[in-house]
C-alpha cells in the first residue's frame, strides 16, 4: 500500500469561514482530536494575520506531539519570519509559503509578470529554508494556470528546496479529468527530486473530493482537507470522504494513517465548536448517511447489510449499540461519552454540564451526541449579557407579547414588547434594553435529530455599524434558542 499523507487545514482554511472562529482553547481541543485521528500535518493558522492566530500556532505546537505543525505565509519575508517564530515550540514544523501563478492573479492581484513571480517564489522558499527544513510551496490558483508555466514554477521551487508543492484548485474550477491531467503533467515534466505534490481543492462546483482523488490517482501523495469539508465559500475537500473512498477501494493500493473510527466524533466536535451544522445527507458523517427509508432498501439491508452499505458504520465510529444516555445516567456515563467525543472536562466543569444534561434529559427521551456537545458549547460561553428570565404569550387570536430580564455586567434590566410572533416580540424586547441599531441578516433554525422535543440549533447573523456578527444557541425551546443566539451575536460587539 502506498502512503497518502493527510494535511488537515480545518484550523486555518476551515476556521476562517465567517461565524466559525475559535478561541485558542477550542483550537487546541480540535488539534488534539486531529492528532488522535491520525492526520500527518496540522495547518494551525496564518500567524502574521493576527496576534490570536500567532498565539494559536504557538499553543498548538506545545499541545500536540507527533503531527507536523504547519504555518501559512505569503511570499513575504516578514510573514515567513513571524511563522518561524510561532513554530518555535513545534516538535516537527513546516512553513507553507506561496504566491498566485495564474495569469489573472499575476496581472490583477500582483500587477506583475511571469518571470518576476518565479523569482519571488524561489526567494520565498529559500528564505523559509533558513528557518525550517520542511517547506511547502503553494501555487495559488494552479487550477487556472497553464501547465507549461506551472511546471516551470514547480521545478524552480523544488530546486530552491521545497519539500512539498501544493497545486490548489483555488476557485473549484477544474473538472476531475483536467485536474488529474495537470498533476500527471507535473509528474512527467518536473524533476521532483525527493519532493511530493499535494492537492488542495475547493467545492465551488461540487467536485473537490473527485478532483482530489483524481490528483492522487495521477501522482499526488498529499491531500489537503478539512473536517466536514468546511472552508472558504462552498468549502474544501472533506477529509472523511477522501479517506473512506481510499479505504473502500483498497484495490487502488493507497493507505492513510487515519484512525477512521475517530472520524464521527471529530466531525461532531468540529461542528459543535464551530457552530457549523452538518447537513443530514452529508457523505460519511451526515445524520442520514447510514439511514434507509425505502422499503426495497430496508428489505435488502435486513437480508444482508452489504446490499446497500459499502461502509460499516462502526468503521467511522458510529455505534448504535453504545451506552444510551438518559436522565438516570450518572456523571461517569456522561464523562465517558464526552471522552469518546474528544471532550475532556475538569470536575467543576463536568458538574455544571451534568446539571444541564439532567435538565435536558428530563425534557427529551433520547439524548444524542450532538445534544451533549451543544451543552458543552453553551457552557463555554461566558458573556457580558445574560438572560435572567424570558416569558412569552402567543397563540391564535392572541397578541404576541414577550417580557425579558437581562443581566448586563451585573446590572438587571427588564423590558416588554409585542411583535409578529414570539421570537420577534422577544428580540424587540432585547433591543429596547441594549439600545443598539441591529439588523438580523440571517436566521437559521435546525433540529439536531428528530421529534417535537428535540433540541433546536439557531444560527444568526446580525449586522451592527456595517459589520456582521454571528450568534449561536441550542435549546429545546426554539424561542429561547433564538433570543440566546441574538444575544450571543450582540455580545460580540459589546464586549
């Protein structure tokens, strides 16, 4: 079996998605989960972009042991110096530097020419090699770069000391046959020495996984992916899809270091911490990925599961026979389930989450993994504005009225408002108290599992002074969840 290296950029490309930002503690939690999952490289951030990103790379470098820790830079000396400083505690380190190579990038982004771009690329790689032995170069927008010029760039950076060369389909433009042919052209026309080619594909036209696999089949030996396929615009290639595709087609002769039984728990952890719901029909990790509703399918599965399932759910960490959590479950059962999901809590934190768990278990008959991950996520939010109480009156033929009490930095405020429904009334009451001009630009409600007693997840995008702020909450009471999500967003600009 030929080894395919897995480069995970959930904490860099995935985390820069609006509304998905993590604090340093949360990033460390994800990084540790990625280490347990078995990824070879963790792209931990873009250090020069902000003090927070720099600190995250530093702390992740301290927290994990065997994966390579990678820091992104532009082909700029200052970027490279800052990246090198952020990696000082990493046991294995890599600087990921690069520049756009397509004619449209060269002309409109850099106001430059092809020869100058090659010079800048070579200079960046050589400068990065002063600090680390492992340097990856990215040819941004390689998907729209003509192959002959791209080969010249790749040869130049390999000669300069690049150990990995990333060929990104930055805009998700390529068809799989075109992207695969591009990789093969480079394999056939560049002396790669000991360097390898890497894929980095985006999902704009829905072909990220197909393009990545085509790249592997044509000679790429590293894949750049994210958990759940999160990333810029429509997202990146999904780690779980590529890994399970290769595992399902062992005849191709490829293998990865991924412990696939950790896929589901890592997916749920990332979804909860980043407030990014996984669509029910998402391949491998979606709620319906192993569900069968068609009578014909159900009959076939009951006779032999392989009639309609090419993957054993247990291979990705889904075990329907796991311990069922109810209101009668103790702290040990809850702690065990959280540990399986990659969440480790101190005793005090566990006690708080356990009390919330009991309250939820009294409302719901069936507690799922997503439910308790939401409880952990909610407990981690410590904001200036908190709800003391919320009461709504609504119904057919009645006025919708909401009364709310808020605790703002220790002071208590109350307001009442009417509105077009209980949610509108409650949010208007909040606005009376905070006295800030806000506009709700996006309001998404999603059930975690099924049933009228389910926990509802609310994602909200709130505009204030021309800036967008993202709020999230989860509650069995959808009115409460909506108000909590609005206040979560408001807290982002009042703190």
